[in-house]
C-alpha cells in the first residue's frame, strides 16, 4: 500500500476519493461520485453541533448494474482506502442452509472487529519500535534460555556477547525456519490487521465460543507448541500488541468509529428479493430482508465489546437486479436505501482502458508473469483495440458478463505463449493485431464456438 492510499479517508475530499478509485475502476463516474459524497457527508456530520448532528442520518446507497461492471470492485477499493471501519458481506450467505443460529447482527460485530483492528494498527504504528524491541527480546529469551537462568546471578560477558550475536542473526533471518517451543495463550483471536478481517462472521462466533470455553477451563493456561521462529515472532507480536491495546480507550475509540464512520457493504442484495410467490426460498429471502431492516434503520446490537448503535452506519448495497428490481425488496427496506445509482454496461473503449490502465491491469499482470521466465511480452496498440472489440462482441453475442470477459479472452489469446514460455526465454513476444485475429478471429465469427470458448 502506498502512502497515498494510506491517507485518511476522513481527510479526503470527494474529488480525491474518486481520483483514487480511478486508479482501479474505469468509468462508472456516477457511482464513484455518489459514494464519495456519502462518505464525505459523514465527516461533515461529525463536525456539526449535537442538536443538528443527531438529525442527520446517512443516506444509504444501492448500486445497480449488470454483472462484471465494477460493483464489487468499487467496494473492494473503498475498503483499501478506508481508514474507516469497513466490511463487505454477501446478502446470500444469510439465506444459506446452516444459517440457523447465525444472525445478521454478526455483520455489526464484524464491523466492530474491523474497527478494533484499525485502531490497534494505528496505535501500533506509533509504538512500533517499542513493540518490536519487546518481541525481539522475548525471541532471544526463547533462543537462549540459559540467560534466563542466570538472570539473578551475574551474567557473564560471554553470555551477553552470544546474545548480541544471536540478535544480529535473528535480524538477518538466519533463524526464521528454526523450530522452537512456545507457550501459546489459548485464545485464538483473529490475527492480522487487514481491512477485510473476519469477513466470515462464523469465525468470530467460533472465537467467542473458544474463549468462553477457555474461561470455563481456566483462562490463561498456556499450551506448549512447536513453531518456527518466523511464526513465533507473529504470535508474540500479537500478544504484545494485545497487551498494549488491551485497555478501554482502544475499545471505546473503536466503538465510536464503528458507530460514526462504519461502512457495511451488502453485496448481491438482489439475490434476497422475493417475487411474490411464496415458496420456501422466497420466505427465507424475505426473512433475511426483515432481519436486516432494523440494523439499517438503526438499532442497538450487543457485542462482546459493548453495545453498538447502528443508526449512523453507512450501508452500500449492490446487485445486478437482472431477475428482479429494487422494487421487489420489501418497501421498508427500499425506503432505507434512498440513493440509487446505475452502473453502465462496459464498451470496447472501456475494455481498452481496463486492459492497461488500472494499477493491477491485466496487461501488466501478464507481462509480469511472463517476465519471471525471462519472456518480454509486448502488445501493439492495435492489438489491444482488437482484443477490446472482440470482448465487446462476445458479450453481445452471448451473455454480457462485463469485464470478466476480458479474462477469458486474454487467457485464450495467450494460452500458447504461456504454455511455451520456457522455449522463449530471453525473447520478446509482440502481440499484434494479426496475432489476435489468428487466435481469436475464427472463434468470434462462430456463435457456438464463442459460447464455449470465450
Ligand atoms: N469498471 C471497471 N474497471 C476496471 N475493472 C473492472 C471494471 N468493472 C469490472 N472490472 C473487473 O472485472 C471483474 C469483475 O468485476 P466486479 O467483481 O466488480 O463485478 P460486479 O459488478 O460486482 O458483478 P456481479 O454482479 O457479477 O457481482 C473484476 O476483476 C474487476 O477488476
Ligand atoms: Mg459483485
């Protein structure tokens, strides 16, 4: 993540938010703008005097658009930008068999967990060297247990020197794969400080259960296990971070952020539409809508970190709505998503840009992949134009699957080059318009072939 992405979402103007989304998502300006404004409005709200502040609630958004045009991608990128707590859930997961006992409120708990990770990460950044030093000392204690024993008595010059030698080796990663025994606390908390933590609420529930069990059988009783130094470093760091952040201020800050700045992205919302006929599946879908409703309207959800008020959490929903319309949602829920934005079908011109512009563009990826085997891959401009036109054509002739079509087209195009890369070491392979036509021209004119191959 570069510095620009690390900038606080709070400080970013809508224009800047759109600009950073532009790095990954081509077009879809309306959707980007709407989301940017919604995010900005929450920062504005925070600055209001209390009387007015409490009157301003977020305007939730539904993004509507065909498959593969960037709905989920926008969410993913917002998450990366977000110094605001953010989680993405699939509405469908609440309709799944086995849903029993898993309530939709878990999305709020997951959001809080994400917020907590964020706050912890920020805290860690300000205390990084302190934590790292403690971790190093503990690793050295593990590697040189005899020092521990000698602690009360005199520590000889030798021991100190050995320790410093080990410290140096440790830093150089010499011991990374060495196995040692450590005492792990019986709490298996969600590790890592990513922005998509515990996207699966089940994990959190499980953790709760485990720590509950832990308290039954006596908390804090360590369990010895053998791990590599590399892993031990992570575990110990996690422990030290917990020590550092195990106080109410951190939880309080995380709770405040969840309530004031939290964003929940509900993907595939169209899949929980029911269409009047009341078969079992529709009942369960409508049930999910009814379960979600209070959370979107504003309710208090209790979590192990205290009660979270959801009134000011921003909800962004997305769906293709190919088989249904937003008006197939229960009216109460529709009313809670006043902002609608449509994402547009992608054209050949969009594909041409999507192929090369985004920071993770497909052309860049293929070049990088082949360069690992010493093959330089180049495309002429005409070739890229031709690929884009073929993708558009294939979308028209069969199903419109948006930018996902580019993946199948590119795979097919580069199949042979990929397969024979080892024979082309040191060479430059230039993909020309003729090459594209040769590989794909025959397929695109035959509708059946297109259907099966592209
Ligand atoms: N506008 C775009 N700019 C850049 N890449 C895009 C764009 N639209 C789609 N893509 C690429 O296409 C793939 C699918 O996009 P995405 O997951 O956003 O689809 P979606 O709109 O959520 O579709 P679905 O309704 O099927 O969930 C992603 O790999 C994404 O990178
Ligand atoms: Mg999607």
